[in-house]
C-alpha cells in the first residue's frame, strides 16, 4: 500500500479518475437535460403544426401563370379537366399546366415570328406583318387543342385495343379463384408492358379498392377516366351483376366475348373503308402517271408518222 502511494504514476491515475468521474456525471446530466428540452420543443412544434391549417402545395411559375389566366367558372374548369383526363393527364393541377403552356407557346410563336419576319416576310402570300401575326397567333392558339385531341385519339385507340385483352385476363383470374379486386390488381401487373396507359388507370382503380372505396364508385371513376363506351358498359354490367346476384365469372365471360367480337368488327370496318380512302390518292397521283405511261408510246408513234418524213 505504501508503495502504491509513493508511485507517481499510480497517484496520477487516481487523481485523473477522481476528476474524470464527476466530469462525466455532469456531462451526462447536461446531455440528458438537453435531450429532454429538445423533445419538449419538438413535441410543442408538432402540436402547433398539427393545429395549423395545411398549406397548399407550391406551384411552379408555369402553373401560377396558368392559374391566373384560367377561367373562373366551375363549368369551364370541369370541361377542360375532363378533356385533360381523357388525354392522360390525371393530376388536379393539369389545367394550370395546360393554360400556362398554352400561353408560353403563344408568346414563343410570336417571338419566333418576329425574329424571322425580316427573312421570310417577302416570300409569304400574306402581305403585311399584321395579317401574318394574326395568322400565327390563331395557329398558336388552336394548335394545343389539336394536339390534345390527337393524344386523346391515340389513347382511345390503345384502350380499345387493350380492353378485350384485359377482359380475358380478368376472366382467367376470376375463374382461377381470385376475387374481382385481387384480379384487377393482378391484371394491372400483367398488362403494363403492352398497354402502359391502361395499366395506369387499372392501378389507380386497384389502389382505390384497397383504400376502401366501394367497387361501384371505383368502376365508375375508371370508366370516366377512360371516356369509353366499353368501360361504361363494363361498370354498368358489374353493378347490375352485383345487385342481381348473378354469376360474376359467367358475366365476365359473356362481356369478354362481346369485346373480342367488337374488336374484330372494328378491324373489319377499317379494312372495308380502305378502298374508299384510296380513291383520292389514286385519282390525283396514280391515274395521271399510268395515263402518261400508256399514252406516251402512242404519242411517239403518231409524231413519227406525221413528222417523220420532215
């Protein structure tokens, strides 16, 4: 023991331990006090944020511009929102994007026209910059609407082609023992590679069913988003089947056969309308060339008979 107290290293260790112990205790107490105050502050802030009204999401400058120039009537907004929904834009802020992009397209077209007018002004059939500017403004105003209609037509064609395949897969899922809700989710997983836009709407309907929305409301929303008579008939058929208690598998089978027959009739209609569509190109391009090829040897022979001797 005497050697321990006379050893300077041992005395240094003892003194360090005696000083370090209280310092660690004070540090731990202060740290725990800080954590407690921080937790109380976070809880108070969370309570204040919960009591406050939720702030609306921030809009981009294009959406803000579109919101300022969009019509204020509910009827006009509903019409453009339904039109955008049928064109594949399902967000609530899609009308703001549409009006903002439309205004930017108008300004861009007028800026390009102003920059190119010194070079193309003398080669246009329109005399004067004012009529040309009015024509460019009209084109820039109606071009987004034509693009929207073109996109809607493409999506309608995809929906019309994919609906019979979707019904066949749904019939196979229901006959395999799956419920209608589980079958819709399974079909949305399988059909996505070939029909991605139809898969998006099926996924939305599957999420609505999982969230607790009634089947009739989910099917009605699905039909409204697609904007097809086949989808509306599908929703009506399932609602009547559920109300009357008929067999779901047999109902789906009959509807799937009907959809397949309609697709075949639509393909036959397009094939039968092809000769009528070919009349104008034949008259304008093919018949004059054919007439020239047939009459050229006779013209050369007549010219050699009458003017060959001279």
